[in-house]
C-alpha cells in the first residue's frame, strides 16, 4: 500500500488498484473517502450472475478496501450507489442492507448511463478511521 500526503490529506492506493488513474482512498482527518468499487473478482473481471452477484462482490471489495485502510463496514457513514438500471434497485438493496446489520449509512442511489467494465453497480463510501 502506498501513501502520499499533503499536510493532513493522505492519498492511498494498493496493489489491487495499481495502474488505475485514481487513489483507492483518500484520508482527510478521521474520514476515509473510498473510490467507487465494482463487483470485480481477482481476475479483474465483473462477476457473472447479474445485479445480486455483482452487489455482493462489490460489498466484499468495499469491505476489503476499508480493512486495508484502517476502517470497516460498521464505520461507514455515507454511501453512493450507481446503477446501470434503476429497475434493479430493489434487488441490489436486498444484498446491500445485509452488509449493515447494526446501522444503515446515509445513502444516495442513482441511475447511470454506463459504468466501467459494463458493470451493473458501483458503490463508493465515506467511513471513519482512527
């Protein structure tokens, strides 16, 4: 994992995100801003199986990224969900809420004209660290 900082801002990346044109996360004070995650497996491909499978893999990727940077799902305070098809909102939501058994973060959800790699869902979040 690499860190570069400018005063109290840390730009963080990891081997999992190497070569991409953005930081995996940026820490400002005790807040961690996690870049959008897709339902990609270890090969870098979006998992098959539709919105439920993609949402589950996306949430697992978020969980792992948060852990790499000193936080966890129970410290997420805000999430933004991007969907390729808003008709899949209910199915995505059934998987998403299972990852937050203690609290539900503030959240926005919106439809997108297209997502990277042809994904059905992308989720970004803000979490507390430290």
